């Protein structure tokens, strides 16, 4: 694929999804909505999910923070389903894997505390993510799982809880395809104030893959996302074309799954309504914006990077 060379800081804020959660100027009630919209995974325990990694936290009233955890894996794991453990106070979670670079356990951190191999991300209202039969993400033995939590407390009282990621696994003998996550979109744009604007991004494939799920991600000015597949032969297919809500960032499985060939392009059109009175640019704050379609695909590329942008 054609990858955009970005700095470590840019990569980490993209992966984190959002940083400071102050409401946009044209949405003064957004902070209160965020508190109400942050929900726990429904019936996760009864659905036989188990904890992959989590961290305890205490957030003082009216503050935000980042808190992380590391966990070294002792044997190969093949994850077929993910679910966010997201009590009130959790704004988003990002899970990456890395070579061990510190002791296991939780610690205070920053948006940049991430590795470049992402396996899962969730935002406000993200639902369970399930892969098709035989498809799984591999977490190799000896690797370290890194959890990055963005925590935000808009209430007048401190919040003490635990957040993280839940999973279901399958055995190695059940795995027919190894999956990965990729972000397609645009990291260089400015949205003018005064109405509706659509920003375009794309990802050019140089090898065949099957896309099975799309996870749209924008911030609070985002209103709609359209994802299309432009075949090298000239035909175009619509993969996703729906209204977007920052407070309901759900996964959209593709049925049927979509085969992408070498030379094809996935194009992402992000539409925003900016009546703030100021221009809005790409960035990690919720007052800034992003334009990404998270693509879950298989097989995993031999040499991969999690961002493929215009």
C-alpha cells in the first residue's frame, strides 16, 4: 500500500482517536452528552467474554487524563471477538501490541503511549466486534499488549472504576485467516466555518485482501461518511454510506465481505457541519477533526503499517 509518512506524534493522536473533549463552540451541551453516552459493554460477561487487559482509574471531577497498562502474553492468542469494557468516565480505548518495553501493570501515560501495531480501538458507544468464522487476530507469545485509556470526567464528583478490553478467542486449529486493522482516510485538511464541507481521503491497495468490517471515525462536527471501492478497471462500489454520530461509533460488518485487488482504491468521503465561527483542522482534540474509516481485513499483510492515507 501507499502509506503517508507521519511523525510519531501524528500517528499516536490518530490512533487515539480524540484527546481533549471540550465541546465545539456550536455544541455547548456536548460535554454533558459525553458523560451520558459513555456506556458499558452490554452483557459482556454473560456472552462469555474474558478480560484481555484493563486498568483501574480515579478521575478527579472536571478533569481528563490518560492511563495505560501493559500485559505480556505467555502463549499465542487468536482473538475472534472484541468488546470495550467502558464504564462512565471512559472516553476511548486503544489496544496495540509491541515488544516488551516495561513492566506489566498500569501507569499514567499520554496520547503518544502506543505502538504501531493496532489490534482494536473503541469510542463512545462502540458495539461488540465479531469476525467471521475462522478469522482472528493473532497476539504472539512474548509480545506485550498495551492498553491506552483516555478518561474524561465532566461530573462534579470523582470517578473510580476499571476500564479495558474484553475478548473471545479460538484455537489455532480453527484459524483459517489472520486479520489486521487499518485506518484509511486523510490527515491533512481544514474545514472552513459556515456550512457543510466534505473531505476526501483514500487508500491504494498493492495486494489483494478481503474487507469484512468498517469502523467510521470522525469527531463532533462529522455528520456523514461514504466509503467507496474504486476498481482498477474503472468500476465503483459503495461499501458504506450512512449518517455519522460521534456518540454512537459502531462497527459495520460487510455482508457480503468485499474482495479488494491489487491496484484498487478505497476512497473515504467525510462530511462535516461547521458553524463554530472558526476553521477546524485535523487533530486529536474533539474541537479538531479526523477522517478515517477503520478497515478490518484479512489476510494480514507481510509488512504493514496501520495508516493508509491520502
